[in-house]
C-alpha cells in the first residue's frame, strides 16, 4: 500500500519562536518541476507588526553586547549551519533543481560568509572609526553604532547565499532584522531560521516572514519603529514607492542598482549601510577657571 506523503508546513520565525500566521493563511510551495514541496505561512500586516516589536525588544541586548561576544555568537551560527549541511543541500537541490555539487557549493559559501561577518564584529570600530584631526584644543573621536531595526527583502536569485549575505552584515553591526523571505522559495530561509534558533542568537535579533513581499514591505517601509530598509530583493518597479514611504520616517535605505553578485568578495558596503557614526568632542589643554592652570 502506497504511503501518503505529508507535506511540511513552514511557519514564521518571530521572537525566537515559530508561530503560524495570525491570519491562519498558508500557500503552497512548488519545486522547479511543479510538484508540491511544502506549505508556508502567508504573513499578514499584523505579523509584520509583531516582527518589528520582537526586533525592537531584542535590540538592546544585541546592540549592548560586546563586539567580541557578537562575533562568537555569529560563529556559532556558522557551526550550526555546517551541522545542518546535508539537510540544506537537499532542500536547495529540490527547490532549485540544481545538481548536488552546485547546492553543496552554495551551502559551503554561505557557511564561509557567516564566518566572514563574524570576524568583522570587533573590527568595525577600528576600520570605520578613529581619531579626527581638528584645529583647536579638542580631542575628537568617531565610532560606528547600529542603526536599529532593519527590514530586509531577501533576493529570489538563490535561496541561501543571498539571504546570508544580506542578513549577516546587519547583525554584525549590532542591528536586529525583520526579513521577508522570497515568496517562491521560503523553505531554505525557514530552515536557516531553524539554524538561528538552535544557535546562541538572542530571541528577536532575527525575525523571518514568509509570503508576498509586495504585501508586507509597504507596511515595513512606513513603520515608525523600523530604522532601515534593504531593498535588494524588491523589483525595480516597486522600489520608488517604498523609498518614498521610508522617507517619511527618515529611514536608511540600501537599494543596489542591479542584482549583486553574491559569489564575489562581499566588500564593506553592506556593513556601512546600517551603521551610524557617533562623534565625541572633548576639550584638552583648556585653561581651568578655578586656578588658571592648564589641564
């Protein structure tokens, strides 16, 4: 007797938990041959609001952690992704219809990319900050700080490497993220969320929504508690409206002109996209009003 195949239902990832959509909606995910792969939650506006609340609640702990500690946590993410390598490779093969060797190469590149950004956490201040030359009796120093909550529209070019390449630089800078996965292929993204949930990443640092980006992103773009937008995965004809919505709340927006080559060396553009520069001025060599001496 033939056994009935039970399709997995992939849920959202909010605040460290995996809830269903508050609307109860789901949609079917198919592989490249048109066969049913799984069911996925169809996130709503309310789910997007819940994701922002979770990201805001996790920001203080993550931004307040030492850069060295953040690096350790992100390296743990790489360890857990490596441990799930076989499962993720199988999903990439099924969802994209590629050969096993190509899927393995993407997963390996994703693991390496996580390690890459884990190594950046305690180097940001040295590279993007430092003492400023000023003309006057002052010491001036600039240091990078996280922007806050960043909404990321994941690219649909490939299921894993573009996702990792967009989310990890946001986390390396001390930000928290609300990620809208590719609608056509959310299974790998949710599996990556399972990796995050079993690592040491605090709850709320990454929150994953699955469903229609065109439905969810306008709410995130206009949300007053979202501080930045990564529009990498948004079609060109939708970007202008999102950028206008973001302007009302003065959000930082990262919108590459073309689809990035995620296999290339990542550079620093994504790291800098969601960092603020805080500059401190301190008087030196001024005259003390109390005694007339210099200090």
